[in-house]
C-alpha cells in the first residue's frame, strides 16, 4: 500500500524549483498558479534568497506549489492515503480531491499572509529538540512557558513561543537533548496564531468541497478522515493547534502502508519515517531527476 506525504514549512531552500521548471508542462502550471494567487512562484523558487523564502507569506505557497507540482510530474495513481505535515495538509487536501489545486493555493496564500501578520505581533519562533526523555522535555517547555507545537516522533519535539524563552532553552536544554532553531518566522501551531484562525475560517467557508478519492491522516490526532468538510475544518484549526506527526506515522503503520513517497521539497519526513517506522519503505522526491526512481518505487507498492 502506497501513501503520499507532503512536507511543511522549514523544508524550503533557495533554488528548489530549478529542476522542475525545465519541463514545459510544469513551468506552465507554475505560471498559471502564480497568476491565480498573485505571487511569482517561479522567481521565489529559483532566484530568491533564503531570507525571502523564509518569510511565511512566501514560504507556505511556495512549498505547497512545489509539492503539488512534483505529485503531478510523478503521475502515479496507486496511492491509498495522503497526509501532510502542517501546511502540507493543504497539499494533501488537493491530492485527495477534497478541494481543487487552485483553492488549495489561494487558501495557503491567505494562510501565509495571515500567519505572518500574527507572527509580527510578537517576537516568537520555533526550535527543534532532538533526543532526551519526552516527559522531561515537555516539563522543561512548560516551565519556560513554551509549547510542544510539533511532536514528530524519533525523539524530536518542536518547541514554540517567546524568543527569549527559546534562547534560555537552547542555553539550558533538558538532559540528553540538543536544541536547533528552525527557519520559521513565528510560533506556529500555538495560541500566538489565534488571530489568523478566524480570517482563514471565513475564507475556507467559501471553498466548495468534493468527495475525496482517498482519505487523509489528520495532524490533530492521526485519525483517518474521509469527509471533505472535516478535512477543511482540520486545516483551519491546526493553524493554532499542535501537530502530532508521531501519531500520523503510527497510523500509516497501522493501516498497513508498505511504502511512502515524500513529495518535493523532500527530506525531513523521510528521515523521521526511517527512524520511527523503519519497516515502512520511504522515498524522498527531491528533484525532477528523481522521478523515474520514484515511479519504480511506487510500482513496487501496488
């Protein structure tokens, strides 16, 4: 059984679209999507520097567009379930057919703008903690007023909150844990993002939904969701709620998934899968040069 998964914010890098725009069909899609959301995705994905694509308003639509583009270039249809990490849930919603590509990109464009506005209201951010005992890590975060915004499995928890508290965490990490600041501009998936939720809920209410062709696995609790309205509601609520990617990976295993392809810009989720559920084969689709190998991988999961 094959699953497609989509990465979240922080997976972006300069030049991430370089290999994809060599194909005329892919370039045409990017040009159309850029016009649809009034954002030059091609420039952002080829010539923009790291600081520009770190901007939440740019990073989120760029990541979703890259993931969708790679999925269409891949041209496989034997996947049985989809999931996405954080903003990757927008990609998953389009891939399963719950909403259109255009609606997903317009919603993520608005999501990025509104979350950037919310982030600008305070000096906040996110840091990954690698290693350490989970209970001790959670206790340390609480003592500093920080939130476990992402629980990613493989002894990785992402802390979010005030930058000064994150600095204290980095200087005095829990036993056995290493702290690494993430390339994001705010405390996502926490109450810091509450101002963005109402705005995105209003937009989401105008988006028509369709019966999904395959289910998605929810970031909220790892549940399998086959109702389009519930998928869209989850996308809205997760803006200010923690991501439980650990539970998503457990669900993939419980469903009997044998292989997972992480769509571009791949790397992070494949690494988590290999450390957490090594019995599931995984493939990271990083560039257009990986397409043939990815198709062969997909065929083996049929």
